[in-house]
C-alpha cells in the first residue's frame, strides 16, 4: 500500500514539477532575444564611456576598456542584481586622477608608476568591498530615505547630461573648443535623429520588442558611413585624446605590480585613503543603482551579494590591468529599457566589448559619437525624476531641502558626499521632529502620589524636553513615572532617567518607574543595581503586555 501511495504521488506531482520547470526554461529562453540585443546595445554604449573615463583618470583607454569587460562579466555572473551593468565610471575616475598623478611623481619620468599604484589601490578597494559584503553592510542601503534617492537620480541625470556636452567640443591647435557652424548643426541633427528613433520606435507595435537604442545607433551609423559625413567618431575620439586606437589583446596578468610598488607601511598610508574612498563611492553608487533597478523591474536584488561580487571583480581587475569600477546607472537603464532582465544581458555586453577590442575595433571606431550622445540624452530624460517638480510643494520642507541639496551635491562634489550628506540631513530632521513629540500627562492619585504619564519617544534629542516636564522641588513625597506610551530608545535616555531618579532621592522623595520594557529594565539594573528598587516589575495592566510585544 505504501509503495502504491508513493507511485500515485509521483504520478500526481511529476507533471506539475515538469510543467513548472518547463515554464521556468521557457521564460528564460523567451527573454534571451531581448537580453542578447540589449547586451549588444550596452556594449556599444560602453566603449566611449570607458575610454572617456580612462582619459579622465589619466591612463590608457585599454585600461578603462579592460575594466569594463572584467567588472561587467564578473558582476553579471556573480552579482546580486541581474540586469545591472557595471564597468569603469566617472565617479571613480575623478578620484583616481590625483592618485595616478601622485604615483607618477614618485617614480622616474616615463616609468608610469602611478598606473601600478592605481592597480594596487583597486585591489585594496576590492578587499574592502568584499569585507562589507561579508559583514552584511549592504542592507544599510535600505536606510536611505526616498528624498535622497530622488536627489541622487536627479543629480546623476544632470552629471550624465553635462558629461555629454564635452562631446560637442573638438581639438583645434591642440585645444578643445566648442563646435561651430555646419559641424555643430550636423552633430545636433544626428543626435536629435537618434533621440527621435528611440522615442518613436516603441510607438510602432511591429518593432516594440526591438531595442530602440541599438536601432538608433545602427541607423545613424549607416547614414554617416554611406553618406561619408565628416563627423566625430569613436576612432577620432580616442585619437584626439592621445590614444592609438581601440585594438588590443586579452587582459594580461600584471606581474610587475608588486615589483614596482613596495608592499610596506608607506605604500599603505598612501593608497589606503584612496582605496577607502573608492570603495565607499563604488558601493554607494552600486547599491543605489540596485535599488533603482529594483523599482523599475518590481523585483528585489541582493545587496550583500553585490558587495561581494563588486569587491571580487575589482580585485581581479586590478591584477589584470584594469582601472576598477562599479555599477553604471546610465548603461543599466539602457539595458533595462531594452528588455535585459537576466544575467545573460550583462554577460553578452561584457563579452561583446571584448570581441570589439579583439576583432571589430575598425568597425566600432566608425560609430558616430552623435549616435551615442543621443542614446545618453534619452537615458538622462528617463533617469531624471520629473515627478519631483510636481511634488516639491506637497512634501515636508525638510524633505524638499534634502532632495535639492543631494541633487546639487552630486553635481558639484560626488555621489558619496551627496548621499552621506543627504542621509545625515534626513536623520537630523527626523530626530528634531521626534524630539518635539515628548509629552507628560500629570495627575494626583487618591493617596497623594503624583503620576507622570510619559508619551512619545525618549532619546538623545528629547532629553531636554523630558527633563522640563518634572518639578522635583514642588512635587509630593511620592512620585510615579509611567512609560506605558513611551519608548526608551538609547543610552542617553537611560542616563536621563538615572539622573532624574537621583534628583528625587537627593530631595528625600520616593520615585517609582512603571511600564519600562524588559530590555530597558535589564540595562538600567545592570548599570546601577540600586535602581532595581525603583523599577516596578509586576505589572497587571494588560496594555503593558500589548505594548511590550509591539516594541519587540
């Protein structure tokens, strides 16, 4: 009978399991086309970004391209957010400028010692990021308030927009000047054409599944190549910046790193602060982008896993000659808007980028910069939280100030400074508002005992208001302080209670404390055993047990 039951169960549940597995595979296969096409689009957009950020950091373009490939591949396979794209970023590049310059000054002319110091710093940066993942610090990104998030995306959209304006400059007599005349109008026309294609294609049902960014790049590239138009291309962009071209080989293990850079305390003192700043900026930008992609896809990524993947990717990148990196919000949005949802899209983007470097450098160098600028302008439009203009007058003044401040700080400083400042401002505003909520309802019992019923949170910010509620000198001989509607939140609050009890005892009066949580009782008695006689432990009030469970 048992065997028959098992066979029946297998017969009943097997089709269900098979169906579930089939549906799982079908979903992955069905989106493979979107993932591959979206990955190709991202790969094209990665080229000028990686090259530009390498120039910003003061290193060879291949150092940026190798970083985009290695970090993009590793984080796509092992990261905590499928569909998110990582690579060399401007937020990190601006910090690397002084690192490379100082490193070069330590060596002989032409030795390029700064590049090797950069590699060692990126390795240390990766170790710090992995430690953050091991310690599960990624979860703290959930503490970032929504106004900070909106300010972050607004500021980043402005930064992306401003970075693209540099593409409207050309080299004249060794100096970069703004384009003028026919050249400028041709550039603007191609940019607007790319944007028009990206805006119009989704409205055509027949092409709704095609990545509009890829189509825009291909159409504009065909017009430029077939029309033999004299416009800036990826190839001219690299050469104008001092590079020799996109052609390169596979990344090579940098055996000279530890021969050229001494592993001693002096080196650590030099690279340590840089590594810490780069790790913080990289993690904040990556985890903020992860949150944004979560909202766009209505799914949830794993922040701690992303910390580990980013750290591991940077360690590998430093060992193989890359400049390090983190999540790229612009390319990530291009990927998501193009239909990329799984790890396949990021893998395709990274592998395609490597294939460009190895075999298709000549073709990619012909892609007009105008097409890529048009794509990034559409990313700016899609990234900016336009709703912030609509709600700015409807949200609390402090939230509005935080939103605007984070946007401006992102533009004028960097992402890490903006987010940290925004969180601190929000925390202080929250503390100030809650500090004003402490209340004390007073009444006298039949036996003459004066009762203070405390309402609101008691913490470092509300201590002064809490102390002002009591009249130690004029109170009767017996006083009762009831915390049924209050929450004792920190050590400062405990100190305030101890001090208050001490004042009553010095005045020769008896005080009883009721309805403290069990955790708070234990902390107070541990700090001062004499307080065990002041705290009332046996409470019959049913409200206390309900509140105690809520506070847990």
